[in-house]
């Protein structure tokens, strides 16, 4: 199990406490890769969680690169990429491990995610983004409609079963699948690396399975304070562009691709402007 932390000391403690309560998978080890938090994370782990392996980094190298460091050299059949703002329940890991044991074609699985107020996190199951579903997602039309092409990003038709992707906050991965398709693409500093890995798994014939009988709590946005600063906004939109360029652009002509990149740029500009306005109001 690999947890990447960055200035999330309290959330990480809650996550590790839940793992201590529900350590129900034989041989499970926990590795925390800390991205230069400088917030007492190292002291917390030394004092309260001595069995956790800590791999401290000098700076914030991003989620994918840090997770890959934690994955390196491991030999376990499964590896869990887990965010520090999650908490598992008693049956979460045993249910998912049993699921993947039962079907060797499943390369990745994920549970139903719930926020602290009990509301369902719809990002627990997703389809690969398209220009139309991305428009529906970011405009809010998809959430309001609930069905149709504009709502497809949240995979509303799937109650249980194969999906394009589960949430990067909790991805139980088969090591054999990772050895075939590769680990996280470190070209994504933050955001979209989970979708990229899911896309490569699907292209190689592996199934990603959403299992709602397994549950976990996800303090959505907990590691970012509930908002994205300009660096995170840029990383998010750069990730969108990288994903499109890597997996979709070759299918379309230059004019169509230019429209997509322009749309991503305009959305970034709008997000930065909205963030600046929100920050000014807080001040």
C-alpha cells in the first residue's frame, strides 16, 4: 500500500488509524511517500506509526512520481494507491481482494466513496472523458440531467461492475497489470494520472471494476484545503491537455484539436479568474 502525503498530517493520521483498525489483509505493508511536507508528518509517523515505512522527498514531486517510488521494488500481488484523505471500513480491503482473486482479468478495482457528510462521491466511478461529457461535467449540466451524453463522465448507468475508471483516491491494482502497462505517467504532476493509467489498462484488455459493497470515506479536497491554488489549476488543465494529446488527438484533425486545446485554455483562464476573485473576497 502506498500513500502519498503533502501537508496533510491530520488527515494522514486518520487514514492510518483506519488502517490500524482494519488491518485484515495478511502481509499488508504501508508505505508513506511524503513530498516535503515540513508539517510534522515525519515526527507523527515515528511516534505513532513505527511500522509504516516512510520515504521522505525533498520537495513536492507530484502524485504519480511519488507513488511510483513507493511501488518500486515491491512484490505483493496487489498494491493499493491510497490518498491520505481517505478512511477505510472493516470490509473494504477484504471485499476488493476477494473480488480480484475471483477474476484474474480485473486489473484495478475501487469501492464506493462517501464524503464525511454521508453523501456519495460520484467520482468513485467514471467513464473516460469526451468533449461532450467534459462540457456536461464542468458546466454542471451533467449533474442536473443525470442521464445522457452530458452526464456520462460520472457513469450513472453503472450500479456495480466494469467501468472505465475508478477514483485515484483509492485504486487497488494488480501488480501483473502494472508490469504490463507501466506505472503512473510522471508527466502528470497532479491530476489525470489516474485516468491515464486506467486508459492504458483498458487498452491492454484489463478490467477496472467498481464494487459498491466495499466502502471508504473520502474527505474530498481534503489535501488541497477545498480549493485549487493557481499551481494546482495549471496542473489540472495541463493534465487535461496531456491526456487528450496522448490518447485522443491522433484520431482527429488539426482544426478539431485546436478547438479542444483552446477550450482547455479558456477554461483555465476562467478558473484562475474565479480563484483570484474568491481569494480577494476571503481577504
